[in-house]
C-alpha cells in the first residue's frame, strides 16, 4: 500500500470541514487548494482578514469561511472553540508556532484531548522501502517514559491497523538488539514488544534500525527476526531520532510523507513551516482516514 491507495480510500467521502489556524505561506494554500479541488475538504480559515481574503481569491478558496483573528493564539483558541461547538471536523496548523497552536488544544477544561495523551505519527512512502512506514513519535513527546511509549504505541498501532485493514507488524527501536541496563530504551522496547506480542501482534524489540529495515542486515549481524524488512510500525525511543529519521527520508530519499496527531476529538494536522504542499495534502488525506 502507498499514498496513491490511501487517496483512493477517501474519494467517495463527503468533504470534511477543515479548520486552518493562521495560514499565511503559499505552500499551505497550495495544499488546501489541491484538497478542495479533489473535494476532500471545505476550508474555514482563522487569521488575518486582509491577507486571507487575497489568498482565498488567488487560490480559488472563496467558498470557504473566513474568521478574522488578530493574532496566532487568538486564531488557535477560536478554531478550537468552534470545533468544540461542532463547527469543524479537522484542525490544521498554519504559520503559527507549535507551542501556540497546541496551547488551547491541551487546555484541560476546554481542549480537544480525549485519550491519555496526544501522539504524532508520520506516515512515509520511500523508494528505499517496499511499503508504508508508520513512525512515532517525532512531534509531541521529547523523552517519553515506558508508560508514555505504551500509549504512543497503542494509538499508532490502532491507526495503522485502521489504515491498512490488517494487524500491522511492529518494531520497537533501540540502538542495539540486547537489553542493556545502561540503555533504558532497550528494556522498554523489550517489555513493550512482549506486551504487543501477547495481544496477538507480530512485534519485536529491541531492534536497531538497520535490522528493522533490512533482512540482509539482520542476517549479516546473525539476528533472527520475523519483522526485519517487513515492519509497518516503528516506535522510536525519543522524539529527536524519530524526527531525524522522517526528515532524512524527505530530503535524502525524496520520500512522500504526511502526519497526524492522534487521540484528540478530531484529527489534528501539525506541520513544519518548511513542509511542501504535497506533504500538507498527504497529511490532510491521512486525517480523513
């Protein structure tokens, strides 16, 4: 399965209402334009009225709704409040800092969180690997403990299973394949792999990234693995490694990538301001799944 297949899954869906917080750059509007042209979404834009009127006209988004807001934080709060009142189906970050965007979402009383935690999954299609990779968490949790990793894994696996229509193959990554008390991530990976295996999933850990991605690498290292070269979901030990992995695929392998935040009352799209229009469109598609 590749992104082309994911696009086909939503062709017959009724378009969803996408709230976009403080969009300003052309790449955001290019992605929105493509999604609207495909009848995937309708847009509700929260931001500077003068700029948005010009952009909406330029990109053919005049059937969308404009909510004037004087600052990024005001836009984020207004979009979240509107969603809580039933006015929207998706929430998308525009040209606003992630901290400001997430603040009203995480508000304990008036936010959008439904699960124990929010977590981010990046979905990657790279020429270097034969199927989609679901990589977590490169966007929310900086140094998650085992309990947080468990919640990240639960959300990511459930999402991958829904997208793939089958139980995903799971790898819990670490720098080596043996449990080492000096490297806590190895013990976490072992324990979590065991938990998911007991729940009926093909799951292994700890595994180094070369073994996860290449059966040839596993053979050379003398490691017997059922998931090597077949993995769907990779749970990385902390945010930096996950983020680096996804970005090197984008820039060195020309991978197609999208991402979505899970465990909220609506799907949330958080993108880097450097992401391409294609990545923004891919992320919209992932949120619709």
